[in-house]
């Protein structure tokens, strides 16, 4: 069986001051996020997630990176400046994609496995009763 490495390049130069000139990549097989300097193509940081990070999304203010973590069924909230996990929220089985609305008020999740789970609000790291979609305060 051939294993594929699932890599997502999330953003490049200038979306958040703490990450100017940095690309963030999820490394599913190694269970980490890599922070790559786009001017030199050198890895300048790594965050071990102890799982299987899939999709990434950036908060509108650029302060948080949202990561779907498939193994434990969580949404990880990473502080962009410190590059550390500051919060984790249980989503349910096999979360995949994470999307934020252009206005930063909504966070949506998707999964391969059918079912429902609570959705996090990005503002309070709390749960919303809506399935797969959360309103951010």
C-alpha cells in the first residue's frame, strides 16, 4: 500500500505580522506543522501536534491558526506569534477541512465520516449547537 503525504501550504507573505514571510505547512505523516521562511525556503520552526494535522485556517486578525487534527478529532488553536497550541476543542470523528468566512465571523468544519459534532466559536473557544458551522462573537 502506498502512503501519500498530505501537505497543505496555508499562507505566504504578509497575512499576519507574526508570520510575515512565513508559509505554514501541515505534515500529516510526521504529525507536525512546519514554519518555512519563503525567502530562503528554510524551515524556521516546527510544532509537534502529536496527531494527524490536516487543514489549516487563519483567523481574520492573524493571531490564531486553526488546525483540524484527525487522530483525536480535535480543532487545535495555535497562537501565531508563539507558534504554540493554546487550546484544543473536540469536534468528533475525522475532521478534515477548516474554513473561516472572509469577515472572520464564522468557522466551518467538514469531515469524511458522516455524523454531527459541536462546532467551536473562534472568539471564546466555546461550543455552538450548530452542526459544522460556528458563529464567532
